[in-house]
């Protein structure tokens, strides 16, 4: 298992689009990508059907992909090729792929996919992110659980009538600021109300996964019915890992390194270790006077990927446990047995990583909101 599954770096969000209810700028046709449009449309249609099944019908009647003149009542989806802002023609086109050493232009989609306008029912996705999320290897008769999850999440925001995005965010603290200002910044990041809608959208997306991933077109026939659901959990984690690696390379000139206290080193992590790591982080912030510290903000924007994987693991492993451990291909029986042994372990790792991060956040918030100032001697 790659180390990124233990300490996935979090994307610096905040470079979003216009306010809710306002459609974003038009997309030139040269920036549209249709390579994965069929998979995107199918995932949205499957997700929308499941929303209706659970009694939460969505407001669109059809799906329009990369269309300049969508039909009235359609969900407008644009899959956009990202580009560096210094490599654009006057018409906004670019023949060069984005590079990590130059800033992306305003049309590029940061955060994977996002609902850019609830009122206009418009979703925009990065073509690169969609390609990663849609990848099913050589499986021509299967759809990607990762793409379903990401798009079901955006449909959750549409149901709420609130814009959002898939990625989490990293906060940055300038250590040159005075102690009081740094303490206020930490306290502000502990406000739990700012991600309530994001968590609700995630719960809606997880409801979609729960009802769909055990069935065609997400069933992996190589494995048992139970093993297939576990395999879908693994595919979600691997897609998130690939996407985070790619997005950190292209979206930012330098890669932020999180404070080491937010990287778990043992599972489960003892309460004493959590408290020690939290105190180390808070004291580094309050006591140091040069440089910057990055940390995963608890609630100022969106939950980090680790916590999304935690919730995915918790919901889907109960689904897997309810299914029979039979039905796989006899041709690959040894592979299926190995997968059946390993996938539950990986699922536990995904869950425990999120559990640790949540415990670390809670301990940090307890320290910075205490009536007595944290002691850093």
C-alpha cells in the first residue's frame, strides 16, 4: 500500500468560481474534452435514478455534456482541459498540457469536479480528474465507482442548492504573525458549522454507493459478491490517491507538506499519542516565529480525502458483510481468495486513517479553545 494512503496531501482549495446562482464564464470549444463523456453521463444518470429511488429527486430532466446550447431543464456538464495561464491564445485555447511550474488559468477546474451554479444547474470537471476517476483498466463492461461517487457528491450539492467541490483543503499559518492572531486562526478552523452542507452531500453520495456498488455495472465478477464490494472500496482509494498525486503536481507551483503530527504512524493510535501530537502542533504554531505551517483545516472548506475514505469504508464494509462470499470466477480462485483476505485489511486502514485525523482535530480544538492557554514549556 502506497504511503499516500496513510498521509494523502490535501489540496489548497479556495480558488473557486462565481457565487451560487451565477453561471460561470463560457467555455471555448477548444477547451472541452469528450473522451470520457459517455462514462460521465452514465454515472450521472445512475446516480440521479438512485436519488429518486431514495425519495430525493433532482431538478433536471436530462444531462447535457459539453453543449453550447443545452436543452431547457438539463443538467449542464462541462469537462474542461486544464491549462497554464501563460500558455493561452487570445481565444483562451492552449495546445500545451499544464505543467507544475506554472499557475493554472481561471477556467481550469481545481478540486476535481464542482457544482459551479446551483440555479443554472451547471457542473464543471477537470478532464484529467475525470480520466483518473473513470479509469477501470481493461474492464469494458464495468463502470468506475470513483466517478460515480464524485458525481453523486456534486448532485448532492445540487439537491441542497449549494455549490461545492470534491477536494479537501489545507490551511496555512504564517508563523511571523503574533501569537494571538495565530490562536484565533486555529480557533476559527474549529468551527463545525461551515462543513455541515458538505457532510450532508457526502452522506447523499454514500447512499448512492450503498445501493449501487453491489450490482451491475459495478459488480466485479472475478470476486465473490462480498469481495466485489471490497474491491470497489479499494478502487475508490486508489483513484483518490492517483488524483491527489496528479493534482498536486499540476495545480500548485510547490507541494505543501503538512505538519507531521497529522500523519498517523500506528493503527490504532493511542489517546496519549493523539494528545502528544496535537500539543506538538499547537506549540509549533504558537511558539515559532518564521516560516509557514500547513495543516488540514477541520471545517473551513471541505473534509479531507482521508475522512471521506473513512466514511466510505464504514458504510460499504457493512454492505459487503451482508453479501455472500460466493459467486466469483473459478478461473481466478486464488486471486479472489487473496483479495478476500487483503481488501478488508485495506478498508480498515482507510477507516483508521480518518479516525486518527478526526481525533487529532478534536484534540487540537480542545487545546485552542480551552480557557487556559496551552502550555508549551
